[in-house]
C-alpha cells in the first residue's frame, strides 16, 4: 500500500480551495456588473431623429 505524502496533499487541497473561492468571488462581481449594465441599458431613452416630422 502506498503512503500518502500529506504535505503535498494539503498543499493541493488548499490550492484547489483557493481557486474555487477566487472563481466564486469573481463570478459574483461579474454578475453584479452585468446586472448594473443591463439596468443602465434599459433606462437609456431612445434617440429620436430630429429631422423626421
């Protein structure tokens, strides 16, 4: 039976956990930015052609 190299296993688990946390935070930030841009684009008035009567 092989022995587990615990320091390397812990390092890998910490790195994976850090990556997951980073991706979740980035996703939340991107989601808020997307929602803000969507709301702003919906609130902009349509441009009217001034030459047309």
